[in-house]
C-alpha cells in the first residue's frame, strides 16, 4: 500500500430516509476502496428514533447512541487486529461506553451548553493469554489508530447541501 | 425544563462484545434521562465488522459507516421536529452522507494523514408544503442544533479505562 498510495483512499457512505416524526431509516452498503467501487451481498438497514420522553416512538436507538456504538466497535476491531499481529490470543473483550448530554444545549435554552456530548467514557474488560500490561497496551494502540476516536476527539469539516425538488 | 435544569441531563450508553476478528456486536438499551433510569422494551443489537478487503467478514457495517448513519439520522430527526414546530408538512426527506478516509493514517504508514474522516459531505433532498427557502432553513436550523454534527465538527473529551481480569 505504501508503494501504491491510491489504493488506501476510501469513501464510505450512508443514506437515510425519513419515516415520520423522529423515526428514520438508514441504509449502508456501497463504498469506494482499494481502487474500486465495492458492495455487500445485501444492504444493512438501521432504524433510528427518539424515545417517548424525547417525543419519539423508540423505533430504534437515538443517533447519539449510534455514535457510542461506533466508538466501541472501532476500538474493539482495532484491538483484535493488533492482538492478532502481536500473537496474543484474546478470550474475551467487552466494553461499555457512556456519554453525557445536557439537553439545554439542543433545545436552545442555554447558549453556554453544547449540543453534543460533554464527555464520553469507555471501559474495557480484556482477557487473553498475555500479562495485564500487554493487554492494556492493545487498548492504547487501538486508541492511537482509531478512526472513530479521532473524529470524536478531533474536528472534521462537514458540508451540507440541500435540494428541495 | 428551564425551571428544572436537572431533568435536561441525559446519559446515553452502548455496550459491545467482541465475537472474532474484526466482528463485534453492540447493544443499546438503558439510558438516564428526565431524572430517572430509562429502558426500552427490548435491546437494540448491531453487528459491526470490516469488509473482506479490510480483513473482515462483512458481518455488519464498519464503525465509521455507523458514524455517517448517526449524522444523517440526527439531522433528519431534528429537521422533522423543526418542521412540525413551524407548521410545515414534510412529504419526503432523503439524505446521503459520504466521508473520505485515507488508510495510510490508520495503518501508521504516513504520520501526516489523520486516522479519521478528512471530510464529510451531506446531501439532503427535502419536499414539503413550504417554499424552497423555508425548506432549506429547516436543514440549517437542524444543523445548528444537531448533537452528532456538534461532536464531529467539535471535539469531545474521551477517557478510556481498562480492566484485565
């Protein structure tokens, strides 16, 4: 890949369709990578919604919960890859991610409160055939190379365009 | 809520369990909000994996695709809420989100390349019983109040702890 940097360029995609209220459905399939358009055998579809206490119908997780899921999944996949590369056999990896949001921000009731998470905490439980120190290093290296950790702790330029017909 | 700011404090959560290779499964259910512990009638579970070209089995979307899904879902739910508040009847809302990642970053092959998305683009198609300008304003106001847009374009403190037995 180092001699052919073009094959390292990926573009991922998701589409979404509004259903009603806060309920909408996302679809994930095609992406560009390794120099070509790629697709899966079938679409992955995911409903998102708000809970009743936030005027939704609980037809799926909230968008912000999907973000926590993405972070756990990214750190876990990385950790497993790094363990394999280092010859460490994992027997169990579990994690919990939680994040605090103060709705006064989203609702526009307090300009000093941000819209998104104020803090996110990740707790890993890792078991495998290596000393505790080596297992901890797997998590640390995964964090260092995690795409989702990067986009949450850093800043991504996001552009939005709108068509109305 | 302004008179009782405590009920605006929410904590969302996701748990994850490693299955094998880059395949892992996330579970979303309980959260704290409106002053109490809340739960859904059933767990939401989501597999994540890498595609074969990234040494996975395509058992689910990649973690970074879940991030794009979360962004589309957040902007769409917000847009629908704002339309309802403004008395605009929506008939169709669709969106596509794409993001560019150069794997030279994640793979540690080029220190000048970030791990995460270099750029994310969102395209909305909105139809409803209001002039184009009013429909565009819905997207703009949703962006302004979106929690997922905020965490991607801003920076969130993320702490990670590890237990090994």
